C-alpha cells in the first residue's frame, strides 16, 4: 500500500492518539500490533520536455498479516481515500 506524505502524517497522528508511543516509535512493536512496517521512498518524476523533474515522497506500508491489513483498511479507510 502506497501513501502520500500528507496521508502518512494524518495516519501517524491517529496512531499516536490511539496507541502508546512504543507502537509508533519501535518498528517491531508496530509490526506486532498494527501488522505493518513503513518504508520511505523518493520517486523521480520527469518534467515536461525542457523542464526539470522532481522527487515525489511516498510511504510504502508492508503488511505481514492479511487480517491486520483488512482491519487497518476498515479502521483508517477515511485517510486512505483522501
């Protein structure tokens, strides 16, 4: 699942409000409790001919449990659909 940087920030706010800090700060706890870990990427997008391109920041969520992925999608679907 790929999120924009804005979606990721909104999601982080919700997670930090609903779970202890250890869940959002420790990678292994995030995987255990929420079922995913995140990877941050910068994807190069070329500009129109004659102009310079730019990097788009993306956050990839890697899920390890299909049940937790389904629960995550239902719980945070409003953020994912923006």
